[in-house]
């Protein structure tokens, strides 16, 4: 797995994950939609930590400059 995410991309994903968690934990979003947001938040955090997004590979996107 060669990193394909830039630093800006990683930071944006972490911010979105934090927002999703805040929405769920404050009770603003509940039920199935809340669980979906939590799962997406976890995926965003994991992909940010490893700097690799599998969907980027499928679509040929690369935000990291060599």
C-alpha cells in the first residue's frame, strides 16, 4: 500500500470524523443514520492514519504529491 493521501486530505478526514462523533454523542443524529456516521468516521480515521484510501486506488485518484 503506497500512500495516496495528502496531509490536507488527512486533516479534513479527521475533522469530519470528529464532527460525526460529536453529532452522534450529543444525540443530534441517532438511530441507523447515527451508526452509519460512526462507521464512516472510523473509516475516515483509519484511512487518515495509514495515509491510504482504497477508493482512491479504484478511481485512480492521488492527492499526495511525489
